[in-house]
C-alpha cells in the first residue's frame, strides 16, 4: 500500500525525513535532495519532502514514472546517476527555475515494498556526483524507509 504524500508531510516522520534529506544534501554536496513517493495508481511520483531551493514548489510537484529518472528508479529499484547532457524530465526545472545538471537517485523501500525514491541534484563541487555520493544517498534512502515504516 503506497504511503500518501499528505500523510507523510503532516506526520511525525516528516521532521525525521527532513533531517535525513538535509544530511544527504551535506554529505553528497548537493544543491537539493527530495523524497518522491509513488502515487496510488503507480503512474506518477509525487515530490513529498524537499531540502533545498523551491521547497514549496517541489513539495507539490509530480512527474510521470514513464518519463523521468526518478520514475526509472521507482520502476526498477536500481539506484542511478546522470550527468550533464543525460536526459531528465524538464518539467521540474521549468517549475522551479533550477536547471538540473546532474542527479543521483536511490529507491526507498518500506517493509520490502518499493514506495518511492530519494533524488539529489547538482553537486556543488563537481560536474557530476561520485560513486561514493550514490552510496551515501542509498544509505539515507534506506534510513528514510525505516522512518516511513514506523508510520504504517
């Protein structure tokens, strides 16, 4: 059963998840980090909690699973990294005014069920994220899954 965006945003877990997103941003030297949750029909991902610029805009955004990097991670359960020139869905860039140069994304599991993705954008100290950055994000995604499991 998917975790609903509104419940997550208003739950006690929101404070803990926001802290983990902030830590991920610092550890990966990212401009922003976002938790995306699967929609009930599985066709979209809803940005739910965000650390970084355009927080309110991000936390009301959605992207199609079939047309986004975070959707690919949500479909396959495999973490990924993209760099400058790689395709990503430009709709979030248009909504926030932030150009995505590079991104890493890791799946979030709750009770062994793939429920969402954590993504980090735009490394502050390099053109692309490193493999270590992706590992750090995967660890934060794991911890976020544990926090969200406590809400069910």
